[in-house]
């Protein structure tokens, strides 16, 4: 339960800094209230190798994911789609118990 409260505080601060705190629902995670209805916000959490995307490529990726959600859920989902890009530092990846590095992936 304490972990949930921490996650709620982090999410609230994220929304506040993004200027969208009015989208927060007090009753459900990643839901908003519009015209008296509670609907689920589309949410994509993309993890990418650190320092591999330019600001322009990040924008392109966010736009593409938002477009994909709008295609599936309809245009009504576009305004509430949240895309979070997390950059994972070199050595922060693992597959099958093996740590992956940029050198192993051929990017060094």
C-alpha cells in the first residue's frame, strides 16, 4: 500500500509539471473524468537505450505511438494518450540473464 501511495505522488507531480493535473482522478490510476464518466487513459511506457534518440526522433516516436492509439481507440483517445520514454543507461538492459551493453549491440 505504501508503494501505491508513492506511485500516486509521483504521478501527481508528473501531471502537475506537465500542466495536466486536471486530468487526475482521485479514484483510479491513469483515468480521467470527462462529462461525468471515468475513462482509461491510453498509456505507453517505452524504454530505449540512453543517448540513442535526438529530441526530433523522440517527438516522432511519441507522435507515432499517439497516432497508433488514436487509430485503435478513435480520435477521442488522442488528447489523453500518455507516452513516457525512459532512457536506460548502458548496461541497464538484460535478456536471459545476460547484461547487454552498447558494445554488444554494435553501437559503440
